[in-house]
């Protein structure tokens, strides 16, 4: 299985996915490091992101990430699939 990553944002009240940002393969190592993903990670984890982590990841991805009232995670999905785990 090829693993790809997304930064996902969920509405705190409804738990519904509101936004997501793909993590390019060349940025995965930096983003995983910022998110505190352990080296033993099998690629199936979901890691909550705090404000500081989100700001640092937005810099690495070179894209603005609007926080609004969302809860953010670094999540993995099967890179061989057309759908991410975040979107079902």
C-alpha cells in the first residue's frame, strides 16, 4: 500500500470534514516531523494538530490554512485509491 497524507479540518460541532490539504510526497517527512508522528508509524494513524503545528505545516506546504473553528489532523490514506480516508 502506498500511503499519502492530508491535513484535514473538521467542524468541532458536527465532526464533519470541512477542508483538507494534500501533502506532496516531497513534504511528507517535514510535515510528519512537525506533527510528531513517531518513526514506528505504520501510515495508518491520525494525529491531532495544535495551532503551532498547523502554522508550521502551512509554511512547509506554502499554503494558507484557515483555522476558523475547526479541529485539524494529519491523516493518511491509500495512495492507490482515488479517495482519501478523509473523504470516505
